[in-house]
C-alpha cells in the first residue's frame, strides 16, 4: 500500500509538471490610454469626428460627420462615414471596416510581428496586402501601399529624434505605367515641439496605423512641407501651430498658421474633447 501511494503521488506530480509545461503564457497586451481618451474633434462648423471605446478602452468606432456644399444649392449635403474595429484576446486589431453612408461593408484583417505591431493589412476581397508596415524598434519606420494587383502605389517613411518625436516624413508615389519609378515626392520636416502630451496618446489600439502623421510623444509647433514634382517644380510651406491645454496637459484647441511664398494663411481652430 505504501508503494502504491508513492506511485500515485509520483504520477500526479509528473502529470502536474507536464500540464504546466504545456501552458503557453499569453503575450502582453498592447498599452492603452485610460485617462483623457479622445472623444471628439471638431472645428467651428458642424463638421466633426467622434470616437467610442470598448470595455478595454480600445477604439471601437470612429464617426466622421461633415457637410459639403451642393452645386447650385445653398443647403449643404450631410455626409456620414463610420470606421469599426474588432480586437483579439491580445488586444490587437483583428478586423476593421469603413462604411460610407449606406454602402456595403468591406473589412480588413491584419498580420502582426513578434512585438504585436501590425505588419500588413489585407482587404477582405483580396489575398495580397493593401499595406505593409516595418518598424525601427517599436516605432513605425515605413508604410508601403499596394493596389489590388499587388503593385506598389506609394511609400511613407518616418525618422525620429532622440526625444521620440517625428523628425521627417517622406512620401513617394509610383504611378502607372511605370510603377518602379517614383514621381512626386513630399518631405515634411518637424522642426519644433512642445512639452505636452501628443493627441495620439488618447487614441489607444489603432494609432500606429491609422494616425501615422501623429506618432510623436509631443505636439509639433513648427513644420516645413516641401513638394518636389517630376517637372522640376518645388513648393514649400512653413506652418506654425499654437495650442491651449487642459489639466492633463493635452491640447484642447489648435490653430495652424501657414506661410506660402510670403502669404500667410490662418486656419480655423480645431477643438479636442476628452472623457474628462
């Protein structure tokens, strides 16, 4: 009886160890912003973008509401479009869809790298990637966009400074019939930043691929935009940004002043509303 008891204990311990060995730990979930989540962005007009979140504080939907003046009419046409997001158990986007007005839904699925960062986005109708993403550490370094045939259409490349803010963004287009030859090229240099929290930090879950222009730790105060065309022309713009902040040090109001060939244009203010 003594030996039988020892045998049973040994078997139980062995089975327990085997079960522990077969347990695969769940990878860490992506970080999310729980305080000062962005709820709405709007200007002085009725045009706005609003955000909803799921129980895990991940972006669930984005609603775009805007008005476009109709030709020969004084009453504006109201336009609505919606973006929806679903996530897996690791809080990665498993599916997203955009629905303009009453059109039929299409959706995108994603693949990921070892750091839980999106590596490619696919359209539900096609097996080739619509977009591919590569990173420098955890920061997006390049996005390649393809057409339905898998031919490259454009590339976007980002570089960062030591503070974690965008330093440059370069966009190149590869039009048909010569997709291997780049034509128009756009370069944005981010020259100065504030010390506040960047707006993108309040957009958990989708910011890396949906808000590629705002992947900095802080808010840009000055930028230079230069366009180079295949016919040899160059256009440069210098923009300055001013902000008002809330108690959480997030922007609640932004105004952009742009200078083109000596002419200054001031854009209407944009307002940001948060969950507190």
